[in-house]
C-alpha cells in the first residue's frame, strides 16, 4: 500500500519518477530454460516504469470494467494453465461478459508467456482462429 501511495503522490508531483516493475522474476513468465536465460540476460528488459505509466495502467483497468457492453468483436482468449501472473478464473469470467463471439483456449502446462513455451500449439490455434474471422471490408 505504501508503494501505491508513493506512485500516486509521484504522479502528482514528479510523474516521471521511476518505480520498480513488480514482475521482475523470469520464472513468472516461462519454465523453458532457453527463455529463462534470455529473460535474465536481456539488457533491454524493463526494470522500472514511471509513476505516469503505473497510473495510466490503473486508469485503463477502471475503463475496462465497463468495456464489455461496448465491444462487439470476436474474442480469442488464450490462457496458460500454470500462469502465476494472472488469475484465469476472473479473466474467463470477465470475457464471458462480452456479447460477441468468444473462444477460450487453455494450455494446462503453459506458463504466462505462451510464445516462450517449447511447442507452437498456440501459434497454430491462433492461425486457425484468425481463419474463422470474416474478411475485412475494403
């Protein structure tokens, strides 16, 4: 709570003040050693973010609470069964509030970043889902 208060105060007084990004443990994103090494050694990884970014993220979260009644597009939700960053049940429940067509695919053994998994099942599923979309009007 203290850190959140500091971010709010900094947004008012010094919006570019940097704070540590709370998701810095590579193990939260993947269990694949190749990608764990990449994440640990990535010189471009984001370790800090501004107060302004954290507040903008919180505002976006508030905005999204009312979004389902306004969004009518097809939705594909791909979930990692071993995700330690998001809670899949509330995420599924949120997506169920949208009125358009939706599909949920869960990969029980996958970690948060599906791109870092050892197989490409999610890529095949994504491509197959994209094929079901109507052609755009040109």
